[in-house]
């Protein structure tokens, strides 16, 4: 698999995870705190391990969970 293909897989996986987390949090907003806690924990683990690229992706994922720009407009 080429580097470009691997990057596409990473981005696609992150996008899918964000969609799933977003839908779950829309249906049950009480889950948001747990998601944020786990994202923060994972960010610190990756950053401490030296995998700064993965930590940055996880950090962006965590910010997207609470960013109103990523929320579906209400009807």
C-alpha cells in the first residue's frame, strides 16, 4: 500500500469515527463528556509516545466533537 493510500485510509477512518461519535452524541448528549475524556486520554498517550501526528489527529477529532461548525443544522 502506498503512503498516499495509507493517508486516505487514516482520513477516512477518522471521518467515519467522527460521524459515529457525532450521531451518538446527538442522540444522547450525555455521552459527549465521556467521548471528550477518552479523546483527551488518547491524545496524551500518543503525544507521550512521540506520535505527534496521530496526537494532532485525535486532538482535531476532539475539537470537532464540540465545534458548532460540525453540528448538523436544526430543522
